[in-house]
C-alpha cells in the first residue's frame, strides 16, 4: 500500500523557483507574502492514512472571517481493506472535512462526516456569524434500494458539526444529486439540486440522470416544500448539475439540459438554461435558454456560477471540440446578461471554477493540459470589473510533480485567493492528495 509521499528536496526547490518566477511576472501584487502550499491529511486514531480521492465530484472550500477555512472532499483511506476495495471500484467514498486553524496556522486532520458509506457533492457557504452551512448527498450503500439523499448540517462552533438532517425527503425523490447552496442578503439559505420525484418509477430506476431541478429554503430549522425550477417540454430531456447565485435581491439559477441518458447524449448538453426568483415570488420565472448548442461539447462540468458582491452574478463556461476549449465569462446585472468575454482557448479550460472578490474582480481556475496525467496543471486568469479582456494566464502549480487538477477557488475577507486542488503523483493511477494554495499569487493586469 502506498502512503502520502513526502515532498523531495528537488521538488521543493523547483516549487520555490516557480513561485519566485510567478511573483516577478505578476502585476499588482506589491509586497504580497508568498503563498503557502499545504497537503490535507486524513487521520484515524492519531495515525495518518493515505487516501484515494473520488474524482466524480469536485471538492469544495470556504473561508471564515477569523482567517480560517474549511475544505471538503470525498475519499477512501488506503490503509484499510475496505478503503482499498472502495478505491479500486473508483466510484465511492466518505465525505471528509478539514478545518484550517488560523491560530495554529495548520489544517486540522480531515474527519469523515456522519452518515452512510457513500457521500459526495459538497456545497458550502458561510453566514455572517461564521457558521458554515453544508449540504451534500448521503447514501447508505450501493444496494439497489439505496438512493443518494440530500442532507444539511452546519458547524457547531467547536470544530464539529450538527447532526445531518434531510432537506427534502420524498418516497419518489430517487437520487438527489449536485446540490448548490447560497445565502441571500438577509442571511437565508437556499439550495437547488437534481431530483427524480417528477419522473415515473420506470425512469427513476433506469438512470439517476432522469431528473429535474428543485429548490428549497431554510426558515429557522425548517426546510420549505421543494419548488420546481426546471420545466422541460420534451420527455426525453433531463436537467443536470444546477448552480445558484445571488444577484442583488434576486436568486439566479443555471443548469444544463441533456437530450437523453445514453453515453452519447450525456457527452454534451443540448442547451444551458437559467431562471430567477425575487424575494416575494412563490415560483421561479419561466426558464430561458442562456447558452445555445453550436456543435461543441458544453454544459455540466464545463460551467460554474458565482455571486458578485457588487450586486450581480457571473458565469464561466467552456465550449470544447477536439480536446480544445474556448472559455468564456458572462456577467449578469439589472439589465440582464452582458456579452461574452473570451478568457481562454486551446488545451485548457476543463473543470472551470470561479469566485468573485468584494470589488467585483473575477478569479477563474481550471485545468491546463491533457493527453497524459503528468501534463495537467492548474491555471488561472482574473477579470477586473468592467474589463473586456482577461489577465495573462498564470500556472499556479508550476514546478509540482505529477498531475494537478480539478481546482476550486475562494476569496477570503482579506482579499487573498485560496485554491484547493487534487494531486496525482507520477506513475500513480489514483489521486492521493488534496492540496491547498493559500494566498495564491494571481495576475491582475489585463492583456
């Protein structure tokens, strides 16, 4: 069994040179401190465990006002027979949570969330009092009568979590997947997710992809009755991987629509839809097409949505063809959606994720490269408010061995950029580390 590999001296030297090169080429960072690179650890009974990360679902990261943060990822320890079996299956894992302790300056060992043997799809937000709200899918086991159910928990202020509760239980809900969560300006929590309660029993049993989008809001300790978000006119179509953001006093939801459940149909969305809902609205507005199909692969894992603290929302999305991706950014404001800004092209742009700083600066991270595991790195660009061009691209993981990818990003209250990503060592067939770059040096000048 393999354990977490220590960073070698040559590796550290290469990383330091890469950081210094990035700093010298970065515009507008001034005397910013050098970033800190950490490897998240799983422990059991005080002993460190090597682990394999579940690649089907991205990790998540949030920061707190005290300078701390939380990271979430699905994985299986490799030091146990059960973990080895699960990792070899390649499609299961418990959800682990790790807290960055600002006083100690370290990530605490990641602990598994309570619940079933299969947990995934974390969505986390932080309220003004520092409480972390977490929604994820929990499944007891892989048995045919077991379904992934949406659950909610929040941090208890003592480094732990409250007992998870069901968000929207229903005997016909089937698999509840791909939750996205947001807090509005009044501090109310809203969640959108993929659900099967609107399809018949045969469709539920046929595939988890046969689904629609629903939403619910938390009022005190009670979740509201689920409200339909998508309204698909064609029976063969299904809705997938919703994202929700706050734009002023409105909620904005975006999701992908697929033309079936075959492997070919699920290769690309036929369109991306969106809708909005005001604070006094009982229902979501009628969905509209946001992104049209043009013969390229799109939707699903090629888009992300985030709130703009300045009062709008932002979407980043890719159009992929022949292993090349054109990456675009589009802003939403009171007048609707602005024109697209192209922010990348070529062999880059897979799994884009974004976060928006308090001044409206958009930070986008994504995979760079492909065609071989060791060729994948994490890239980033920034788009200042009002800009119609992105900054120059920076490679955040330059100098690190192996493959680095599936990044997620957040901006802390002090303006520092945190990037969480996955690492696969050279020669391995598993992702064996979750890494975090705190205070990433990002380019700010537009090209």
